[in-house]
C-alpha cells in the first residue's frame, strides 16, 4: 500500500458548497429526481444484463443486524485461513486441519463480527452473486447443497450455513486490497462505473457490487451495497436495475444523468415514493464499484500479521470455476492496488455508531474532530473507510501508517451525531497484536479520550461524566512458538475525568493496572495463555484489591497454569514494584 493510495474524500466547506450547488441545479433542473428528463417518458434501451431475477436469485430475508447469541459463530478458523493464510491466523505448528488461533486473530475476528451489527448488506449482495454464478463456497454450489428443500436463493432460510457465507464476504469489504479498488472507481466517476458494469455483464466474466453513500454533515455516510444486474439508457440518463437487500423481492433502480456533472440518485423506497434518499455527482465520489472477483484467489493482509510473516493455504483458488477471469485488472490503478504492501499500517475501528478521531505523534488527525466540529484527514497515506451495513449506521474504519516513535496514538470518541446512548468497542491492530476497549458507553454529545501506544502495550482511558469506563482487552502473539496471551480487565467505575492506565509487558510477563482517583478500586481480571499445541490456560479473579494503593502488577511470567494462584504486587509508595512482596491470589473463576 502506497502513501498515495486512494482515500475516501472528506470534503472541505468550499467543495461542499460547490457540490450542493451542482446537486440542486442538476437534480431539480434536469428532472432526474423523477427518473426521467421531463415531458413524456423516454424509452429505455437495454445495454447489458445478468440473468438475475429478484424473486429467484435474491434472498427472501431482508438485511439484518447481529442475532443475539448467534453471530459469534458466523466466522470460523478455516475462514481466517482462507482470508489470511495459515501463519498469520494460527500458532506455529498448526495445520489447516488443526488450527490453534493466534490471540490477535481471535480478538480481531470477535470484534469484526460485532461490527456487523450495522447490517449485512455487503455480504448478502456478494453471496447472492456467487450463488447466481454457481461459484462454490466450502464445496457447496447450489442452494440445495446448503438447504435440501431450497431450489433457489429466494427459497433459502437464514441459517448457520448462509450466515457464515454472508459474514465471510461482508468482512472482505474491510480489506485494503478491496477498499483501494472500490475507491478507485469512485474517483473515476459514475460514467466510468456504467461502462465497466456494461463491459463486465456483456462479457459474462465479471459481476459487481455497487456501493452508495449520502453526503451528510460534511462527510460521506450511511453506506449501502446493491447488486447491479441490468443497465439501460435513454437520451438523457442511464438506469441500473439493482437488488436491494433492505427490500427483498422488490424492484429498485439507480439513475445516472448523462451530463458533465454525472449526477445520480437512488430512491430506496421505490419509484414515485417521495424524493430520492441517496444522491450524488461526479464531484462527491459517493458511488463505488467492487468487482466480485477481487475478493477471491489471494491472500489478504491482516494488520495483525507479524512483519515478514508469509501467508500460505489461503484463497478459494481450488474452488473457483475454470475460466473465471479478472477483466478489471487491465486498469492501471487496480494493478497498483493489488501490488501494494500493507505491512506498515495499523487498523483502527469502532463496532458501533459513534465518531472517532485518531491523532498521531505530530498532532495530525483522521476522523471527526469535535473541537473543530468537522472531519479532518491530515495523516499522509491514511485510509478513511466507513464500513457498509445498509441500516443507517456508520462504523469508522481507518488504516494509518504504523508509528515508530514512542509517542502514543491519541483517540477521541464523540457522540456528536448520536440520538441515544450507544455501546461500542474500539479495536487497534498492528503487527502481532489486537487491543482495545469493550463496552464504551457513549451518550449524545459526549466526548471521551484515550491513548494507546504504537506497540499496543500501554493504554489509558479517561472516565466519562457518569464515571463509566469500558473493559480493556489485550491480545498478543508470542514470537515464534512462544505462548500467546489474551487479557481482559474491567469492573471499575471512576469519578469523571479520572484516568485508568494499563500496561501489558509481554516480554517480562507483567500486567500493570492503575488509576488516579485516590480511592481503592477493585478490578476483574481474566488472563488466557494459548500454547501452540492448542492447550489454553485460564486465570480469572474478581475484585482484585489489597492494601491502600491503586497500582497493581500481575506477574504471570512464572504462572504454572490453570488452577494455580497468580502473583500480584501493590506499589503503595509509588516507587515501583521491585521492592514489593508477592501476594498470591487464587483463581476464583469469576472474571469479567
């Protein structure tokens, strides 16, 4: 990945004014908002189509949020290997048939599944296209191989197998290799997208998902994914027939004006049902195109992969139909995207509908700045990508060049645009780790602050006005065949503005927890040690507290394993732990 990679545009006020003027002029003056050019309707001439029928090849179930108690199993170990390869996903010594998940991969997968709560439109769109094209998934091709009584995708029920299929392809939208390509088409514009869809459908060698976003409060938001399966034109516009998973079985069209502004609109409610709820133009870069085949036949690069770690055994190449073609590779900007190397990027994302600002060591920001009350994009080479769900929620998702300084990343969470309290997780992944917060409770208008070191080991969080603090989690992969660790710490409420500090020292086997409220607080701790042979030791203890101080060190370097006590030290004088006596706390099995 190069620093000049395509970045989703965060428009300045000047550009916003010009775009607003263009949209108002074009959409009202041309009559495009009504799907016609004014006067008698013009006949539509077909340009290209895919054999796709809404009540056969689409699904009968609609777009959905996470199913309580079920979504945690929507992705499995073999899915991680297909995406990233064996070594980035599994401990040393693992085989594809016997994968012991690395700590970083396990935590990343858990949080990515939580992020799907914004909606599954992207995965639904891709799964419907692959079923239509008879592309296999885990050896299954026809709907009857998933569900014996389903003779078409429309007859399929939303069960574990199809949820896995949808979740797998939902996740592919988050990979830089896919983001670069869809953003590249957004930069090329609506007319180039029409030409590409027509060429792909005519050749029969490519299908696509069509991404749409709204221009909202100075940024692009509320993303949705559609399946374009037919293109028509008349003297003034193009009409693209789409499958919209929010309205299963119902006909919808996206219109693109054949003029210099290349204005477009989409009315998800249907023809003649009020004003379009999505609209844009060439200047907004809010229409995206993603070829289906870019999601296949490659090893994607997770940011938690250790530098220099090679991927093997990934992709679906062995399942692909013979004769499949990637026609879009003829475009030079797409070739460049595929050849990029993301080893030097960190990944930041939220799983809920709030705003996030990431600030680097040079005080440059990416995301919504609540002080400036606008979106900023100041970090060179960073990628700002909203995860698409289709249900009116946004999940910020950033790739930022990895820091080499000792200065921490600053993280600002904002509830500026929330209507009610929202609970979310924050995730940061880089080489060999995934860390963050679970259960951040953000109120409308509230602003919360945190820091995280570039190596993921040091984390701070400043308590909210009501004293709520999230749980913190660490997931570190041991180098070589050394053990991996997952730690979770929670259970603490602090006065507003007071700060929690966590330090996970993997090299020396220490976890430090402290706060500055002057009171004696209790911590709930869970530590998991994962060995490369699959053995997993777990230590749990509720209400860790003793003495008068509020600085505790858990020493797990010599911990013998499950069932044994853990050594804790208290720094009651604030001069370090070297002179402190070890207090052994037993495993009570009651962690967070």
